[in-house]
C-alpha cells in the first residue's frame, strides 16, 4: 500500500458530495474513477491534493506523511501534500502569459527554488517526453488543445510528484486530438507512474487501469480490476451506468 | 520681479498686436507650465496612485475584515466627494490647522489619493476577472497566495486593466487643471494669468484646450502601443 485516503467527507453547504470515502493506491498502479455526472469524482480528486478541503478524513503516503483534515492542517503540511501530487485539469489551465517552457519551469523554479539550469534541462526533457520539444517557446494560444494538455502534463510532472491526478484530461478535446494525450498517459503508465484518472474513456481505462472505481452519489459503489467493473460488474448500478455509456 | 515684468510685457504687446501674435507669445509660457507642472504632477500622482490602488485592491480582496473595511471606506469616501473639495481640504484645510504643504505636493497628495481609489476598483475587477483555474493551477504546483498573485494573477490582470487605467491617466491630465485653484502654476493657471492681463479669454482658453488635447492625443497613441504589446499572448 502506498497512498491511502480514509474517511474523506466533503459537503458544499447542505449537499454532502463525498460520504466517508476510502481509497488506496498501490505504488505504480493506475486507478481509474468512473461514474455519472455530479457523483463527486472531481471533488474526490481535488480533495486528494487539498484543492478542496474535506471536513474529515486522512491521507497518508507510505509511512512518511500523514494529513488529518479533521484537525485543521497547517499550511506547510498542505503545501507538502500538494507537492506530492501533480494535477492535470480538464481545461488545461495553462498560464497564458508564459511560454510552454515557462509553464513547466514555474513550479520547480519558484516553489521548489531549484537551480535554473537544472530546471531548464528538466523542463526540456519533460516537453520532449510529451512530444513538444519543438514548441518550447510558444505561448498556450499558439498551441492546439492536445498540445496544451500535454504542456499541462509536463507542468504537473515538473514538480516531480509521487502521484499524478488527471481530471477528465481529454474531455475538452476535439476527438482527433484525444489520442495524442492518451498516448502520453500510457507512456507514463509504462514508466511506472502512480496515477489516479477520472475519465469517461472506458476503453482507455480498460487498457491501462489496475483498478477501476465506480462512484455514484458520493460513495464508491464498486471497485475492482477493470475486467470486473467494466465487463462483469457485481453491482446493478454499475451495470446500468456502463450500459448507458456503451450504448447511448 | 521677473514674473511681473513678463506679465506687463505681455499686456503691452497684447494691446497692439493681433490674436495670432498673442497666441504665439503665450504658447511658450503655457507649454512651460505644462512641462514644469502639469506633466510631472500627472506622472507622480499616477505612479503613487497605482501603488495605493494595488494595495487597496489586495486589501479589499482579502478575507479579513480588518483589511477590507478600511479599504472600502477609503474608496467610498473618495468616490463620494468632489475632487475639488479633496484638493481644498489638503491645501487650504490642512493649511488652516497648521499643516502647511506647498501647492505642488498638496496637489500630488490629493490626486494620488483620488486616482488610487478609482483605480483600485479597476484593479480589483481585473484581478477578479482572471479565471479560478489560474489560481488552482498555481496552487497545485505549490504556490502560495502571494506568489500566485504576483507571478500569475497580476501579470494577467495588468493586461485587462490597461485600457481602463489609460483612461484614468488621460482624465488625470485634464483634472490637474484644478490644481490652478490651489496656486500650482500649471498649464491652465498660465492661461488664466495671461488672460487676466489681456482679457482675451476666448483665445487663451481655447489655446489651453488645444494643448491639453495634444497631450491627450499623444497619450492615446502610447496607450494603443502598450495595449498592442501586451496582446502578444492572447488568442488571435
Ligand atoms: N464549489 C462547489 N460548490 C457547490 N457545489 C459544488 C461545488 N463543486 C461541486 N459541487 C457539487 O458537488 C457535486 C459533485 O460534483 P463533482 O464536480 O465532484 O462531480 P463529478 O463526478 O466530477 O461530475 P462530472 O462528471 O460532471 O465532472 C455536484 O452536485 C456539484 O454540483
Ligand atoms: Mg468532474
């Protein structure tokens, strides 16, 4: 066991969006989260790096880090948690006033205060890895959606996190650009990155995921290997959801 | 002494010369008033005003009442009172209770406080116009609130606020003419002084108006250039 989140509970006003959620992620594993709109997938992902503050719950990384949200955690602990995971957004959220290279160097340079030469070299390697070695000095608006999302992935990788979080990274993309982003994610999976991916791409989930979580209404209804959850779900609700996605 | 001489000189020549000559002869004193007072007053007040505005905007965006309330009151007080009254309070008002400040610095204080309040609203709105995703992206790479503000949000907000702030700047150029009423010998006061001797109000005030127009015209060209430059990272 590598990362475990226990008892994560989150409400917006009266609406309880996450109800006592437990999730464990083994090192090098890929966990895919699926579920209907509004079921709390994004919120769960955002709780994992404290972009949303759960009211309750703990997150531990191995034995060397623990954060307990019930005891209002200190800023420094929250920052440590955030640097342990890289987040890739559905809408990329690149910094529009910075070039691709600057987007990637921003974190290591100004948060982690690493040496500029080292950081530039790292950023070049990462942009090369996502297939953008020739786009270093372009601004986000000069890039296609797929290219922007790949910069987004490189930016998240640049802080050298232990965990990568993806929130529907391809759902804002034109269909013909989805493949290039999924390919980068497959490469990361093969390199042994630990990832949590919220996705509607069930085929992709089936190919890369070690574990699939089906969420509905703020709870994890079913979890297990993709062959189970996606092909022969034990729960009726899972079955209905998968059928709806497969034959809309 | 020299000033009296200049005035009587202008008076005597005005008597027996045409409007064109008066126009030419009064042009340089007015331009000088502009160079010595109008332009420095505008620039200094604007720069100080920007610092005040940024500070006020950040205070208003904070979550502690200790910061938001004074900021709101300041903005409300400045926006709710005439600029001329503010100017008179700083110069004549403070002067009458023993705090004597020279005309030029008095004008700087009044104008920078005024510009600071109005511009803080522009800056606040432009900071708020930056999508939430920018804050979140910065947060996920570990940036603190102030780092995010300085490195990510303000650079983008600056681009948004350049057009309205340029308008504020151009308005300020014209508003500095009010400083003539607290004895700052800027462009318009020069026009008034000469007009008082020659009685050629129409000619001299139109001449002053033209000079303001020229300054504002040049500034609007500069404004276009800056806006163009800042657009380099925006979708075409
Ligand atoms: N900031 C917020 N304030 C209030 N309610 C929110 C907020 N964020 C999310 N919610 C609500 O929480 C619930 C779960 O939202 P969430 O975005 O986690 O769902 P999701 O599973 O990611 O859905 P989707 O597939 O549409 O992205 C929804 O009912 C949503 O309206
Ligand atoms: Mg979502």
